[in-house]
C-alpha cells in the first residue's frame, strides 16, 4: 500500500482487523505537524502494523531509518539491568555501592539500584558538563565518566514533597557504570544491547551508533514552541496541526509550571559541553556515544520487535532476550509517586513505568497520562516517541517521529495510536 497526497508519502502494511490504525496514521500524517514518522505494532508475536510516512523527498525516510528516541531508551537500560538481576548478579534493594564502592561518597552510601531506576537517587542533574567523546565506549571503559560520578553529591529540589525527580540523562550514565562493573564480560549497556538483543532479533536499535548506522540516522527537528502554542488556537475541526487546544495544553502544563516556580531552583550546567539546544543530539559525536537514557537510535520496527518479546515474557520466535526470572524482577513492585511533584507515575523496581487503569478519583493529569494505554509497561521519549509493551494482550508497540512536539509532555499524540490498537485487539479477542 502506497499513497501520496499533499506531498505525504505513506507506506507499509496492516493485518486484517487493524485497518482503523492505518486510517488514523494517514489522517494524522497529513494533518499534524509531522515530518517523518514510523509506527509498528506486534500482537501475539505477529507484526500487525508496519507503517511509515514522510513529507520529505521520496526514498529519504523509510522503515529502517534510525531516529533518536530519547527517553524511550530508558526501557532498554532497564532490560539490560534486569538481565543481571535475573542472574543474581545485582539485587534492586541493595546499595549501588556494594557493586561500585567508589560510589559511596557524599550521601550516596545507601542509594539502592531501585532508587536509581525509580528516579529517586538524588542525582537528576550533574554539576559538570560532559564532553561527548567521553561517552564513546572505549572512554567509558577508561572511567572517563565514572570517576566524575562517584564523588558527586546528592541534590533534591524538594525532598519533603518527593524524592522522585526525573533523571533525564543521568540515570543512564549511572546505570551504565553499574552495569559494566557487574556484567561478567565487562560490557557496557550499548555493547550488551547490540550483542544480546539487537543482533539476535535483527532489530535496528543501537545505544551509540557506528559509522554505518550513523548514515541511516535521520535528524530530529523540534517544533518551535511559539509555533506549537499558536497552533493550539486553531480548532481541530479545521485542521489544527497539534493534538491539544490551548485550554487542554494549559491544563497539562500548569502543574509543571507551578512546581517549577514554587520549589527552590538551582542553576545546573548543560549536560554536554558545547550543547546549545536539543538539536545537538543530531551531532555525530553525540550519536556515537552511550547515553542510554536519551540517545538510543532506533526504528519503530526494531523497538516493536523488542517490545513484542517483552510482551511475551522476554521471548519472540524462540529467541530469548530476557529470561523469566529477570522479566519478573523487572516488572515487580510498581510504586506510584509524583515525578517532580506534578506527574503521577508508577515505576517498578526495575525502572519501567506501569500505566495503570484509572479510577473515579484519578486526577485529570493522571487520566491524560494513563487513559488509552492502560496495562502497558515501558516509557516514552521527549517530543513523541513511545516504546511500550502490554503483557495481558501481548502487544508490542513503537511510535518513532522525527518532529518533536516538545509541549506534548505525556506523548498523547502517540497515545492515540495505542488507544486505537487496544480497541482493535479488543474486537479481535472477543
């Protein structure tokens, strides 16, 4: 199936029963402020949705193009650590300092693995900027980053309100240092994902690309904030190019703004030396480095295949990417708390979020976050990407856009596809 309309090329296939997903994808690609996007879904081990669309030159963007999926990569680092937990090499309730003695400095002696994975380690920001090349695998192994993290003190913006603060980049850097010290072969998370998951599954997913993979990488492009705000003023019935109207956007952003203006602020340096904006992640030196929490390069096909395995307790087509014990430990003990005092989320001990069914007493923000994706595990990436799995219905889901809608904090434009997939699966499983 190939369609062209208003300079939009849409390609791919849909299995019977999922036609409404195709219709929604085609409509949104034409209407919304999209540049390129991929959508891939598995159900019970079968690929049932495989779509990609582009407003660029024909052939430039395709199903195997790689895009930075930002924080969607956090679920990959969680899967990697779950391998160690399943082998008994780490315990989530044990202090990180047991495995990395140098980490026990400046108040971090009792910070557990679960604290880190739930964003409760008190290390949401670092007081130094990292040279991008220090995150290249050989330099990580030479302790270029670990030696700086170990003595770093904790900092909580408002510990009395919550310990849970979004470790946007830092969780992956710390987790990588923990992982490589415990992993029997001394591999980094990037090496492990390549050797044990991406290559066996033939999945286009990399934490730190090589030269060939970089040529397949399509740059991300943030939608300017002012342009996004102006777009919210247009009614959807006459072609609004973003999901929310002005009032809906205000309802979602108001708690974030309130939390920022009411809590003590500290000025932190930029994460990377030389970073001037989010487009810095398009730079080759950054793309080749290992920032597991914010710099995974992937296609929706690759992520959906991994998600399909996770939806089936770690196995797809006879290929085991996470044994049962590790899978169980990863998903245990989801605890609800407000991230940064405003976003209600339920992170498991292994570091993936559980999107729980909403109740009558749920806040509007909690409903916006969970409704339409109830039962999924995983996380989401800045500006739009989703990499999640639904064990009950055995759904593996991935949405990968290059246009970043930065004000869509809960990635609800991708959630529209999740909700449609759930409706299709419900009809099929009747």
